[in-house]
């Protein structure tokens, strides 16, 4: 059953504190900046960023004939001077792509060497996550709003070190954290297998074990938040195109939809019945549903369009969620 | 990896991608075009082309009107392609207007439009399916009893109800089943029918239509009787009236441009929706197929065979109530007069059956998605966005709307005077929502600069003015003119108090629902003001 807000008929409890959640930024600079600004605009007291921070595309900006060339929005564009180059790079970043300024020789090398491309990808991803965390500290520390971040199934393991060394943000992955008095949160960026070889794709059994270890440590699971990147299987938050895995890369089958959520995530939610489930992973399947008594939220993602899709959850003084809603900015 | 070469022979710089999850749903280019063609009124549009225009607006030139409507479409297609490629997801007008203008506008106008669609298309689609499709087949089979029942109030209602139930069943079964039915039943049925119409009319060139007409009905209604009745009604042959031709664009403008409508509603599932040119070409292709091949060409051929003057005489005689044919007059019946072969009649009728069914079904498919987008945004109760776990479709909302549609079908069937009001009202509602979306496009680069800058349309400018702004202004002015024409011209039937009540009521209910939901949300403890706050991207 999809919900938009609390469905109980009794008078709503007064808000004590507010949580802002968004996920799947995939290198989208605009979305990250909007999220950081949304903390004050939406008057949030706690901020949580779900997984999949890193991007999917690397955009070479090739230095050639006294200028630079790059593909932007499917068209080749040129920059004649440093100012235009800066604008081009910024534009590429806003699209959720990693711009890399290279010489023609370096570009040729990238075309020939897929390992070199992979190294560039990872280096750019780490660099950007580090920049984001620095910006987050600048914006949120003065507000006193804590920021919890996890990786996602698409994220390199190497970003863990960057998250761990952040001056302000807290790497929540794999931890049981008390984020407000009486409210604990467990977080997991790992996901069930996808048709792609994603860094954090693991079996349902292994995922279940990881979740169980954290959930079993909760003092009051009924008031807890499960910040799990992958949505519960068959919840309606996990509907996406079925893929033809006989080709590489896998190709969507037109009009055929499946549930791509995790059975392990569903099982742990059904067993412990936390107050809130925060999810992402399936960008096009945003919504709020109930799994048992747990309110599960997937705000979706439109990082490529620079649109911030987020969820706001208001909690009462007793630590129970009072209301919840999806927002688009 | 391969590098593409530009026109100068230099290899193009290419992006590198890495294996990662997160693809979106996809409809093919062909699916999108055909879906648009059906939602724009493939063959269904004939219900607007005869006999009302000839009687109410003497001198109207239907093919010219259709081509001029296509020009309006060229502007509107660009607006929707620009907005669609900037926000390639389901929701269409609701999304664009709420982002670029204001959430109140974004809710109220599409709400009114959807309400008018529900009032119009399930019963109107069933009407075409029955009178243009089933009736000629029954006539060809000499099943007079069935013909009488089909044109009776009960017959119209039963066929409408069955159509609504079929649409409901298809909607809750999901897009996948519809796509297959469209690909393997609707499109072949339409193509076969149109080819048969073209072949039948070409084969009938030079034949004696008067003789066919005189022998069609028992007791006979002859061409002489029609001519005499028309003369009594004041008819006399006249040349083309440009003003009367332009007036009816206000009605057809809702259809030809709306070959993009369904694609907009389903944009989250369209392959390549991020490409402005791809979207524009798919809309344009759909518009040309619809206006030229499915409406203008068949009408031209039929006019040639039947005689344009006789079509006018018939419309005048029937409009004045001076002739009483045993059938509801329409182009489908005239086509069945051209042949005594039941198979040919059935093949012609097939196109009207699939066209009528498809336009009724489009309302279910698209409105369900728009209402779902409103529900997810909190502008409507969660009931509308409640997706069935088993079917992944909005079963509850589809069921509610189906019950409402059955009620509308009953009114439509048993209160015939509502026919014109609902039919034209639905059309004008579409023009209004297109006009407001054009306005949203005009201000889009300034109201949502970060989304615009990230969109493909940001590349197109005239001087320093974004092309989407220019086309948006043009579309707003054209739409506004068409709405004014519809509201002041009595020929279109929207000058009556009841018609304006229906039209105005649709918008007023939108404001009421919007306000009521906000109050309800606030009482739930939801801070509704958050949805309207501006979050800077810096």
C-alpha cells in the first residue's frame, strides 16, 4: 500500500525533530548542492545521504588546436579559452559526469586502455566525494546539523576511506548509530545481485547476515531507522525494467517490469519492524509504502536533470515518526 | 571502443561509461509514435469532421483545416519536446506547469483537463466504436434488429459500459499488455482499415453514389429528398470560408497536436526521451500520420466520391431535423454504402473500432499516471498513487475512475443533448492545458534556470532569447485565440450556460480539491509549505 503521509486518524504528535533524506546522487553536483541547501530550507535537524554517490560517465575534455573539445549532451562542444573551459567543465559536472581535461595523446590512450579509463573513473570519484564532504562541512557544521553518509552498490570500496576521514560527515555504513535520543539507525550500502558487476553486489544470504548483525544490536527496533540502499523486494519501491542479460551491457526489455528489491532487506524489515526504512537504488520507483508497520521510503533520483528528490520525516518527542512526505526541488 | 567522426573528419570526443545499475523503463520510438497517433484520435477524429461542421460553419474546408491545425502542432510539438527532454519522466503537463508556473496552476489546469477527458473520451470513443464500427457491420449482415438496438439509448450505454470495463481490465493489467495489443491488434487494424478506405474510395471514383445511397435504407431516403430538405433548410452551394475553416481548428487543435499527449504522459518509459530532436521527430511523425494520412486524405477521397456538395446538403438537412435516417449519420456509414461486400465493410469498420477503443483507453493509461504523479507529490490523496503490489498498477484509482466513467456513459447515452457539450468541452479543455503548458515553456528558462541549463533545448537560441521561450509565447497566443474562439462562437456549442458550467466546473473542482488536500495534509501534521519552497542549486 502506498502512502503519502501518516494514516492514523488521531491528532498528529507535534514535531520534535526533522530528518532529511536523499540518495543516488551519482556525481550530480547540482543535486548535492541543493541537498545541502535543503537542510536549512526544509529546517532539518538531521541529514542522511543514501548510497550511490559516484557517477557513471567520464567526459574527456580534449586539448587540441589551441582549444578544448568535449561531448556535452550528445553534441561536441568547444572551448576557446580558460573561461570557456571552466564553464564547460562546470556544465559537465552539473550533468553528473566526471570531466577530465586531457591531451589528444592521453585521450587516444584512454580509447585503447580500458584499465586507464577505470583508474581515471575511480580517481575522479574519490576526488569529487572528498570535495563534497568538504563542502558539506562548510555548510552544515555552522548549522549544527549532523550528516550521515553511506556508500551504495555502485560505489567503489575506496570511497570508504574518504568517508571515514571526513572532518564532519559520519560514515554510517555497517554501523548502529544513535542519531537522536532513543532513535538508532543502521545503514547498509550493499545490495543484492544486479545484472551489472557492481562493486557492492552480494548474495541475498550475505546481505541478510550483514543486516542481521546490525539489527540484532538495536535496543528498540520499533523506533529504529533502517537506512538500507536497496528497497525491500515486492514493496512497490523496487519496480524497474526487466533486462535482457544475454547481451552486454544488459538491455531493458520494452514494457516488461520486475521487482528488483532485496528479499533479505524485506525479511529483516518484517522481522524487526523498524519505524522507518530509508531506501534508494531504483531511481524510477519513488514512493512511500508500508511493510508491516514500517514506513518504507524511496525518494527516487533525477540526478541527471539536476532535480533533488528527497524525503522529510518529522519525529515526535517520543522518537516515533509523526509525518512524512516526498519533496522535489 | 570506437570514436565517431564529425563532418570535418576529426574523430568526435566520446564519453566513457562504466557498468552501473539504474536504467529507466523504455518504450520504443515506434511504440511512442503509434501511441501518440491513437491518443490524437486516429479515425476517431472523423466524429468531428461530419456533419456538424458543414451545418454549423458553412463553407468549411476540412482538409485545409487539418493542415492548418498541423501548423499549430509544429509549435506545440517543439514546446513539449523541449520540456519533455528537460524533464523526461511521467506527469506531462502537471510536471511542467507546477515546476515553471506554480503548484496551484500545475494541479488545477491538468486536473480540469483530466476531468474533461474522463467526461469525453470513454463515452465518445465507445460511440465511434459502435456507430462507425459495429453498426455498419450489422447493417452489412442485414441484422436490422441489432442495428436498431445499437443506436438505441440502451445499446449506446451497453457498448460504452463494455468499453469502459475492457479499458479498466487493460489498465490494471499493466502497460506491457497494452503495448502488445497496440502492436499486434490496434496498429494492424488501423493500417488495414485505412488502406481499405483508400482502396474502396479510389475504386468508387466515377461510380454512381446517388444510386448506392438511395438503395441503402429501407424505407428509402433518397438524394433528392436530402437535396429538397437541404434547400428547405436554406442551403445553397458556397465557396470556401476561411473564417469558418479557422474556427474549427479550435476543436481539432486538441487532437492533431495531441499526438504527443500520450508520449508526454508516459515519458518516463520512452527510450531516448532526453533527446529533443528525437522527441520532436516522434511527435511530428505522429502528427503528420494523424492529420494527413488518417484524416485529411480519407476525407478528401470520400468527399470526392460522395460529392462535397452532397455532404453539405446532407449535413444541412440532418442538422435542421428535416431528414430522419435509420442510422446516426457519419463517414463510416457513407463508406459502407460504397460496397455490398460484408468483408470490405468489416475491414473499414475495424479501424473505427480500434480507433474508438484506443482513445477511450488512452484516458485510462495517461490519467492514471498523471493522477499518480499528483498523488506522489502529495497534491492528491495517497489513494491515487496507491499501486497494487501484485499488478504494479494503480488498481484503486483505475477502478474509481471506471465507476465514474460508467456514470458519464449513462448521462451520455440517455441525455443526448450532452453529446456536443461533452465532446467539444473535452477538446477545449485540451487546448487550455496546452496553452498553459506553452506559457510554462515561455518562462521555463527563467523560472527553473538550473533545469533549463541542463536540458538539450538550452542550445537553441534566437539572439539571446531561448527558442523555447519564443515557441512558448507563440503557442500561448495561438492557444489563447483558439479558446476565445471556442467560448464566443455559438457554432462550437460552448456559449450555452450548461457548456460553460461543465468547463468552468472542471477548473473550480480543481481549486477545491487542491485546497482541500492541503488542509487535510496540514491536519495530518504534514508541513505542506515545504513543497513550495525554493531550494537554490548554488
